[in-house]
C-alpha cells in the first residue's frame, strides 16, 4: 500500500529569507536552492540537501503539498522532485488533482461552511472595523474562503489576536498568527479533511505529516506520525501529542531535518529518536 506524506510548506519545508534562521557563521551556512520567485524576485528557499531528500521522497511516497496558500500562490512554487499528483490549497478548500481543481470536493467544502460557520462577510467586516491602520498593512480575502491581515508585528497590540480569537470561536472560526499574517479561518476548513480524501483515493494505509502552525494541528493529529519544527505557533505553545515528534531545529535546517525524517519513515526505516 502507498504511504501518503502530507506536509505544510511555508516555514515547514520552504522558507523566506526572513525565516531562514541562519545562526551559524557565514562560511558554514548551507547551500540554498530558490524554489519560489515572485514579481521577478527570489522569495522562498530550501537547502540543497533538503531538495534532494524531497526528490527521493517523491519517489518513495505519495507526496501531497498541504498549504493555506491560495492556488495562485501555490502554483508559483517550483518544488524539486516529481510533480505531485495531489496538492491541497486554501487550508483544504481546494484539492488539486494533476494541477486542476476538483470541483466536487470544493462544492462539498462550501456546503459544510454554509451549514456550520458565520459568513465570511461578517468576519471581514469585524476585521475592517477593529484592526488599526497603524499596524495593518493589508487586508486580504483568500479564495472567498477565509480572511487574513498582513501586519507590522512590532506595532501589533499584545492582546489583539487573543481578543479576535475569543470573538471568532463561537462563530465557528479559528485565528492563527503566523509571522506577519493573522489568519481567520472557518473551523471546518481543515487540511486534515482533504488529506483523508486523498488517502481514500490512493488507498494509503500510512499517513505522515509535518507542520508548524495552529492551522497544522488537525493535520498532525490526523496522521499516523507527525513532525513539527522548533519554531512556529506549535513550538511556541509547546504543543505536542502522541505520535508527534517535536524537533529542536529551527529555520531552514528544520525543513531539512523534517524532510529527512519523512523520507526515513516512508521507507520504513528506524526513527532517529523519540518524541520530545
């Protein structure tokens, strides 16, 4: 039976220049491969070693990029290795099959959101009314499914995100702070639901996963085994669960370690160490 590997991308497998966390002396820094260009500028990277590991992983398992990015944002990433047959975008709102949207899956998602959550317009209006232009740089709607803000972290009031989360929770929405972005996402819009659908279609009996943020927690819990890096929302809150390995590495070296661990597990090799 095939092994399914579902991994978050940003700050899990790929890293912006600001997120690389290259704390070693310059002469010892790893060689980097650019995997995303935006507006003619390099945007995201992984180490060359991670790139080779990901290529090997694509040959050893059903690798499914699993991201909160929109389809347009995902499609400008050029990952090494075989082209994934499946990809999950918009936090599970879109399932891509050979690069094309599965419209039946999207319709099922929309029906569930309509039944279980406050409408997006209500969330958007609240964000517009309560977010201060002093620290908000952009208001964005992603795929007509969820909203996010781009903010200046140093100016963001300490309790504002907690207050937003408390307001959103009874309305069926989740709030996540990732870098300079504050996401408001409907609770039923999950990566795990889309991954279960891919597992059903492929017949996979073992699912491996990796992620760094609150929006990845459901994905990790749904997998047979999961890994998180030493940075991000989950690390900051010391989140863990059975079958989850909390790695100490941070930044782009965490991405390399995660890819290595996923490949080792997909091949059925002995784990490198116990969960932390």
